[in-house]
């Protein structure tokens, strides 16, 4: 088996293991605008994985929930690879919280804020603690350098109410 294939298999196994581990931390109170770091040798992907689709498995649109909230990510037509690892037809998830896609700069590495969460280890779920009230959630799929694909691969936004 060639070295690249072995690395891909190991990366996918790590991503699956990350799903079973403790989810990513909840968003901080104050936003930051620090861009996500990516190795200089990682160039943005030329195009989106063919026919890839991301979607939010849970919670469902319109759900009324109590904290903590588990958000599960779905993906069809592509694979998950950790940030910094570039393989064809792979990327990783970012979760937009109360952030319309139109407000996100889609031609550069996504910043890390309390409203744009990165899942660069290949995670496919997280647990959030959100303030009471109405919130929007949307997934955005990006390449090894945290740059969204062209065309953009994003889920439909959902709205939830937190008690």
C-alpha cells in the first residue's frame, strides 16, 4: 500500500475516533478575528468535491431545546480530512452560529470566532451552550487551509430556540 493511502486511512480513522471523544469546546463570550492557521505549503483547493453536500442531522429546524445542545454534521459525496491534510474530495466542517453566509468572506481562510467554529480534526459533531433565545446554525465545508470550496458547500441554515 502506498504511503499516501496509508496516511489517508489513518486520518479517516482519527476523524472517526474524534467523533466518539469529547466534543469541541463551546463558543467563547467575546469574538476574535484571528484567521485559522494553515501551513504555508497548503494551497487552497481548486474546486469543490464533486456533488458534495453538507447538512445538519440534529437538531432539526425549528426545534426548542435546552442546553447543552448537540449538533451532528452530515456529509455526502466527499470525505473528511483534518485541516492541513490535502486529499482529493476531502475537507472539514465549520459551524456558523448566528452568522449569515452572506457575511462570511468565502475567498480566504475562515477566521476563528465564537460565531465561526472550526472542526479541523475531522469532528462530525459538537456540543454547544447557547444563550436563551433564537439562534441560526449553518455548516460550511472547507479545504485543508480552511478556505471554503468554490462552488460553496454549505448546509441550509436552521433556526433553533434555546430555553
